[in-house]
C-alpha cells in the first residue's frame, strides 16, 4: 500500500503538478493571428453575442465545456475535508471528461458559509459553461443545491454522486436480475445506506420497474420505516410500512442487496439468508460491504458487483457521466431530465449484451474473455462503444422530451 501511495503522489506531482492543462485551438503565431484572437478582431464576436446570446455557442468554447464544482463536504470516502483538499478529485473528474468524451472541464472549488451562498455563486458563473457537474457535496444539502440550480440555470446541472451512480447501478441491476431469472417488478431489494447515492439509486430503480414497497432501506439506526420520526423528507420517500427493524429482518429472502454505506457491514450469515440466486452490489469504496471472496464462499449461485476495478462487475460512474454530458451538450439540452437518464440506463444495460470487441479485452490483460453472464453484467469502463451508444441515446431522449435546442441529430452522429 505504501508503494501505491507514493506512486499516486508522484503521478500527481510529476512532470508538472496536477492532471489538466489548457491548450490552444487557434493559431497565435503572427500579428494577424493576435489581432484576430484579441484586439481588434475579438470585438466582432462580442457584438454578435451581445445581439444574440446563442451565438456564444458559435464563437466560443461554451458548448464543449463543463464546470466540475464542489464544496468538498463529501470527498470520496474521506468525508468533509474542505474545498481545496477536493481539488485532486475534481481535476480527476476533468481528466475523465476529456479522455472519454473530449469535453473540456474546469474544476471549481467553492468556500461558502451557507447553502444559499453556494447556490448563488454557481448561478452567477453558470453562463460561462455548457453544463455543470456537481460533485462530492454531502446530503441532504446536495438535494437542495441541485434542485435550486436546475431551476435557476439554463444549462444542464447534474449531481454525479446521485444520478451517475444511480444510472450505472440500475443498468447493472436490471441485467443481473434478468440473468438470475428474476422479475424487476417482483424483486425485493435491501439498500444499506440512505445518503444521496442510495436515495438516487432506489429512485431510479423505481422508475425502471422496482416496486417501492419491495424496497427496504437502512441507515445507521436500522430500517427506515413509516413510524420513524427522525428521518428527513428524502429518506421518508423510502419509509416502508413494516415491522422489520434490522438488516437480519429484511435480508432474509431478499433477492438483491445494494450497499452504499461502509466496509464489512454485510456478514456471511446475512448472505446465506438471501433468496435463491441473489444479487449483491457492495459498492462501498475502497472496501465493500462484504468481500466477494466471502460472499461467493457462502453462495455459489450469487452475482456480485463492487465499486472496485480488481473484481468483476465494477459499478463505476465513468460508464455514464462523460457520455450523458456529451449527448446533452451536442443537442444543447437545457437540462438532464428523467427521460435522458433512463435512456442512459438502457443504453448501458444493452451494451453488456453485445459481443465484446478485442480492443476491450486488450485493455484488461488479466481478462481472457467477456460475455453477458454472472461475471459480466455491465460494460467495462474502457469500452469505446459507450461514447456512441450512451451519448446518442441521451441526445435523442433530449430531443424527444423537448429540452434540446437542436432538434435533429446529424445523420452520421457518433457513427
């Protein structure tokens, strides 16, 4: 682990500090270049944009830019370490946007005293960008922040910790339940964790067919039920009318378990009590709610997923967020709505059923073959087809749902 620590520090420090930089897209070699780039030539696009703000998409980089914004109150699994400490994570997000979808992303870390101050700050700078990716903001403030910014901004605002996690998890769960011969409408799902990601995941699964009464969500005090008076409005959405109170009460006979909580909270004895052919997505990082080796030792009929890259079925947001923004930006969507999110779910789920090209296998030297089944319910992050499949599905959903300025995709879009 000490070697990995030093490798990570060296990666971020050398040959230059950080992970991103600015590059020029226009020549700046001659006096004419400079007169066009700045004074006096720059006055012409200024006038055009002043006359029609939509011209910013013609004459500036606005249409291919995303702001990655945080206050550092929920950094990965590290907690509230403040805005500046979150910068390496936000730069990492910017790197992923560029690498996977050729989107230019700028990280912005905000210090603030109140939630309203954070919202006002983001609203004030929003027109600079084509979209806003909120990141690592603790619950329940993240719900209020996203809701307010969606209402106040004319560009897509997307909290990836909520919706990116939800989209990828739901896609994997749809496939895993199908492989196990279970109906999503009848599946009983235990969700350990009641933060932003957990609530978003279960909300998305309900939109894709899970019955709300079949969901048992737990926080640190146990099962969230209708007679509890200590839950906020977001947890209350999943308050089950039940006499069950503990993990052991609800895990018995459950078809699926989703963990978005902490390490080693699901025991082997709990897994043994689940229904035949269960599904477990233990997504706590870096240490899952139960290690796959332990779970598989108890249940040979299990499908298992984690948030880690060193096990099969990695539930990873990078399968989703670059391509959702790519599709949204390309049709100048004003928001990322439910239709676009659900389109992404089904595009990701469908890709796992397709034959895996050799280029994907080459990116994973330890993997000799991949085909739709218990060890491959969700695509690999390095699958180049994610860009075309997900972006196109999202862009078309934006058009069909009426939130896109561009109302027809080019014939060769993403081909």
